[in-house]
């Protein structure tokens, strides 16, 4: 991908939370002249400011195909989109220095500078120490307001050293209001012998010709309480739940989210009383037919179900989704639900569909 010339919008990013996925109390501002929390480098991190219909303008470097695409292996950068096609957020240079053998779970808070219709996402993680990152969408706040963690997942990647693109179907967009807070939830681990500087870049790509708003179906199971290990072996637990979406909803992607204690997570589509597995994360001999090849190997590489026109997964009257997560705890203390990837667990089914409507999970 060639570098694209773009004006840099100076936004204020919040202080970096160093561990445990907790960002309550972290400053997050959209001011153009000052910053809160003193970014580690002493610089004001940049937000660069492509279009998806989903798809870019003719001659742009933004892929126009719906679904997922990957860039060349060994990519050393992600170009910022032109200002009329998208916005780029990036972590500050030198903010995350990962020592040999070190593992950290930091968060970084940013704000969206204006009302946008998002038609796609792009990301790049530096190679060597980057393991995965997730983007959560929070609420809106005035410049300088506090940034609170939210579980409204909008994007995830676990592929360092490549440019990853995810586009919504043509004509579908997701509205994000000005001053909406985004939390970049990251996992860095350094298996090498020298200190590495970890960095992430994330592009919001503007939608074009929007006819439908995308909706989300996101579960959050609160019954997780995995027993501590005993002399007889690890503590185990499986939790489950059910989600429903509006009749006529057309799903184009579905995935799962757990933490490191999870051995399996899967989602079933229930139609006419028959449950069919559509997404599986964890070792299995047979992954679902609609799952993106190569996904689902473990919790940090979750399964991703994809559907494209004309074969979207379309909800009919009486249909539902079952989700399940199984865990194994080898530690001396119980593991409960929470945002800390190092010591807590989650069980989430995450699906995107159009047109937007009321979905619910229990």
C-alpha cells in the first residue's frame, strides 16, 4: 500500500492505562491544542484524516470488497486515508516498550472528531510483540471528559505485520457521533531477547451511498465463576446464553470473545428448532462451513463467520442464537467475569447485521 498524503488532525488522547484493561478515570479529549495524562513520548498523538461504499474512491488504496482482506506480510506501516475518506488513530511512538519476556494488557482511549458513517475498518500492528487488539465503542463525552470502559465491540485483529481490512456490505454504514470514545484494548508480549516498541494504527473508513444502518448483537454473560484448580485437576465451567435479532435482520459477520482460560467458544443458529453451529473458537476437527479459513484456533484468534450477498444469514420468525463458552482454570483462585484479560474472563457473541433493529441477549 502506497503512503497517502493527509492532513493530520491534532486530537487529545487519554493517558495510557498500563495494565489490566481498566480505563476508568483515563482522560480522553478532543481538544486540538492540549492533552491530558501526558502521553509517554511528550508528543500529542496524531489522528490522521478513506471511503467505503463500502468501498473507496476510484484510484484509492482502500479495498472495495465486502468482508476481510489482508495486506502483504511484513507491512511496516498503515497509510492514513485522505481526509474525505476516513480517519486514522495511532498509539504514540514509544508509548509501549515491551521488555524481553514481558506481557502487558494496556488500553488507549481516543475520540472521534466528527459525526461519521463508518463503512469499514483497517488496522496494522507492529511485528514482534503485538498479539492482538480490540476496539470498543463507548459513549460521548465533552473534551477532557473521563473515558470509561465499554463492552460495545466494533473491531478486532490478531495479525501483526500486515494491513487488515474489514468492510461492511455495500450500502451499509454504522453511525458514530462526534466525541464518541473508542477504547483500543491491546495485548503485547515479547518472546525475544531485546526490548521492542509496540505500536498500533487503526483507520475508520467512511461509508458511501448508505442505505441501511448496521446493527449489533452482543452478549455479555455475567455467570462466569470458574473454580480454582485442585489436586485432582483444573477447575472447569461452561456458560451459555441465548440471543434474538429482528426478523429480517441480515447478518454479515459473527464472532466470539473470551480470555485465556477459554478452551472453546461457539455460536449456534437455531432455525425451526434445529441448532447449527456457525462459529467455533478452539480446537476442533470440523469448523463451520461459513467460518473464515484460518480463524478460530484459540481465544486470541477467534472464529469469524462471514456471509455476503445474496447469501446473508437472514433471521426468520422464531429464530434465535445460542452461545457457549467453556473454561479451564489451572490457577489457585476462582476466575470471575471482568475486563482484565490476565485474570478475568468473558463470554461474548458478537454479530453485525442490517438493517439495524433491537437485538437482545441473555
